């Protein structure tokens, strides 16, 4: 029986109204997270026609996708595409088959096939197919509890029952990820025959969905016991067990039990329940401690996560670093990494929680225990080959001074060895800079810098964080640096390395040292210049750490301008005004403000000055070259570019080595020219052709020049002390040199 057009139109209106009502009701309850849905991130043009694709047919997925389109300002998924007369702007890659309704990718969507025909009729317009992935529960869990499986996403297709429970119990943990569009016109031009075009599109979409899934929920997790058994079954570990048994004249079985105990001591046991617990806890903690978390360049991480295993290598400022990284990644739709933590953090109550959040524990030193080294090496290799992201701190410990510490190469060496053994999954290093306006351990660091011995961590020290809730800690910034692909680095540093059975130890050490220096340089290149940093640099440039407020405001403006003109390319700089910067710093650092007949004086106590040194050291590398130029010009009063270059060149290798400056010495003269031009534009120096001179000594600019010049004074004084001692002594030991230098500095 043929249905009349009026009845068909009425049925369509009723169906549309029902869909809209369902979407509105659903929107009242669930609060999904939408990622990658802007026109800019999808690179969509005004003339592009958009059609979405979902992995499997699902009304719930379609409702949430249409909701995401509305929030993101994209065309509706259920509206028609009028230019090509398609009833809906969506199709499904797979659909239920058979009496049990098993989800299958064997049948091809009729709408998808029509899109190929439509594209042929379009002139200078492209149909963009946008893959959309939905995650209900958003993280996997290896536990076998039915209830937990119902609430969490994993690698099989999510059933309607799981979606129902996810909506019921986790309405805020439904994640929608828009993937990179496939331009149908470009695809068709690359293949002449339609069957090949269809196969290529399906392959691209399947790869896209798999990459999104791995980036967001991580690899498919097996039971932890299986991982531990695989470690002990490896040839390297079994060889180490056999050697120790022979050396100590004990049974193979007893050493095998020892190796299993090592593996259990090391291995992470990541759990979605604990990750969710930390997410809720940390959301409340951050809101109490900080005025916000700023994240920069996260899109780079999302892009890399689609095709690489990521090794996060952040700077290490605070114990909170461990949690902050996982929190930021999790709340941006990325799988939390497995995190290398010192065995000192494997404390009662705290250790098991950290282990379930993704921490794996390691000793400070592997010396004297070859079995432990082999077990740890194999554990890390298993983690990499299974596709997990990893996080470790290449500085080793937390920086007490605020400067980036010289890197250690132990974990990098193990990573390179693992990649040499199996390079089937590409690895990329992701440098990360944590910018705190005040660290939670500031009082502890001050005590240690004042001469107090370092104390071992305890449960009470960790829980002591909660005693800090009434203090002001400002804003935290997480800057992701420039990624470093390991394959590309190794090919450049050690050509033919993959053909070697084993990388020679000397070459491996040199390569890992260069890799470490490259990574810490990229960390410093991603520095965050924050209010407390600026005020600290300005105050510590004065003789007694007190300064006229108006002059301080002018110096803050000057420091902002220098950072913008001369700072590293990936650094982030606060957008606050100089007055806002000063008010924030006074509140966070507890600076004094004293009214004086000649104006208001801002000052820091001796104890506060120690704390401010930490903040200034965070950013001293940003101002290193401008300060060095200012110092030379101030001393010479009148000079030229050639003399300046001759002064800086011998010092630069030492500065670069200590501060991990990003500029290559081969391009130093170009960088110096840029710095000179910037200082000239700011009025700190005067230029006449090649000649450089100071401004009038009576001018405010001259006072500013002196303060900028003094920023590198502590560094240059340390260099001078060491050089003087080396000239006086006949090949002193490192310990004697350190002791003598410390004595002179005091």
C-alpha cells in the first residue's frame, strides 16, 4: 500500500519531534564532554558539506552526537543536506546483523555509497566526512565485576545496557570526540575506481576510530598477573635468574620468587575506580588551592596520541606533579599515563592508591642488583609494547631552587633499549612544563635551602597538603612542549642503529645524554611567565628587596615586554595587567606594602626573599641574554655589535649548559642582534648604526637597564668563583671544588 506524501511528511515531522524531545530530556540529565568540534580544529570551509559517521548504529549515540553538534556550532546530524538532497547528515559504519543483533562492519551504508555519487556532481565543493567517537564511562577497568564493566568503556562495542548505566551513574563522564575529516573529493582523485575508493574510505575511518579509542581509553588492558608472568618468562629475566642462582648457589625457583616479588613491587595496577576517585578529589582540591589550571598546546598531544606512544617528560617541581599530569590528560579526553615514581612514595595507604592511579615504583639506584635491573627493564619494555603512555621525570628529583636540574639518563636509556628491541610502535617524547606561582612544599624547600637536612617522606608529609588549603597558591599552568619523535632523533644521531644487534655502551651513553639535554631544553622553552615570577625578578634586582610601587609597576611592564620580544618561542606569558600582577603576587607571596611620604614601598622580608628566589629562578633563562647584553653595555657605556658578540660567545656555552637555553651557538649573533633591537625599541639602549650606547645616566631607562643587567649577576658570580678556584688549585676534586665554592659564596 502506497503512503501519501502528506502522510509521509506528517510521519517525518512526528519522528523529528520525538527525536528532538528525547534529546532535550537527555540533555537535562547528562553532561557530556565535547572535544575537537570547532570549525577551526576540524579545518572546515564555508562551502564544505558535512556528513558525520558513527562506528555503529545507535540511537543513544546519535542523540548525543546531535547534542554535540549544537553545542559546537556545527550542522545538525539529523538535518537534511539540501545541496545533495540527503535526508540526514549521518551514516553508520557498522550495523546489527543476525537474530542476536551482533554488530558488524560487513554491510556498507547506502548513504555512504550515495555520497560518492553526489561528490561527482559538485563543482569546487567538498563533502567532508567527520568521524565521531563516543565513550560511555570513558576509561577501561580490568576488574571482572559485572557492575564495573557496565559502567566503564572498553575495547568491545558498548551495549545499550552499558550506555544506560553510564547515563544513570556517570552522566558527566560521557565523552564525544570529533575526528579529522576525510575530504571525499581528494580521496576520489587519489583512486580512479570506485571499489578502491570505498575500501580506502573504510580503511581511513577504521584507523581513525581505532586511534581515537587508543588515545582516549588507552590500550586494551590484560590482567596484571598475565603481565607479571610475561616479565618472568622473558629471555632476559630468565637469564638473570639463572646467573644469580649460579652465583649465589641457590635454587632457580627461589630466585624466580625473588624476581616475582620485584615485579610486584614495581608494577602499576591502574584502576578506573581509583582514577575516578582522584578526579573527584582533585577537582575539589584544585578549586581550593588554585584559581585555575591553564593548559597550552594540548591539541598537539591529542594529535600525537592518535599515532604514537607518548612518553611524557615533565619538569619536577612538586609531589603534586604526579597527579596534575594525569588530571589534565584525563579531563582532556586522553588516557592517563603509567607514571614512574620513587620507591619513597610507596607509603602505607598512599602507595596502593598511587599504584592504582597508574604509578609504578622504582628504586633510586639499581647498582649491585642485576636481577632488579633486568626485571625493571622488562617491565618498561612490556608497558611500551602494549601501547601504554608513560611519564617520568628526567631531572630525577624535585627542584628545590626553581631551576631545571641537570637531566639523568637512566630511564631514557631503558626507553631507547626497549625501542631498539621493538620499534613497531613509534614513540614520541612530550616535554611538559609545570608553572606554579607557589609550590605546596615551599616552606620545606626554604628550610632545606637554609641548611636543614632533607627529610624522608612520610604519610603525614603527603597528607600535610591538606593543611595548605587556607593559603593562596595562584594559578597553575601546564605547557606541553615541542614533541620529539624517538625514531627521527635516533636516525639523526646514530645512523644505522636499527641494524645493530646491540648499541655499543659508549655510543648509547652519548646518545642518551644528547637526548636528555634536548628534552630539558624543550621543557625550558615551554616556560610559563607568571605574576609571581615577574615580581620576584623585579624585587630581587634591587639591593634590599624593597622598591617604589610605581617603579615596580614600570619594571613589571618592562619584563613583560622583554619576555614577549626575546622569550623562547613556546613560552606562555600572563595576560594580566601590571597592577593585577602586583596584587596577585602580594597576596600569594605575602609581600609588605608601606606608605611613605615619597610614595608606597613594596618590600620582601629575608625569608620571603628566599622564596622569591625560587620564583625568579623559574624564568631566569628567559632574561639571560637580555641581561647579559644590558650588563655589557652598562659596563662599556659605548660599544658595538662585534664587541658585544666577542663578550657573549665565551660565556654562552656555560649559560646554555646551566640554563638549557634553546638557541644554538651557530646562530648566536643573529639572536644577539634581535635582543639588541628589542632593547633599543624599549629605550634601554641607544643605537647609531653599529654603535650601541647606554641611555642618559639620569634617565629612568638607565635605572631599568641596571636592574635588567643584575638578573644574571648570581650566575656570573658563580662562574667567577669556580674559575678563580680552578686557576688557584692543581686539579681539585669535584667535592673539594664544591665545598670551597660554597664557602666563598656564604
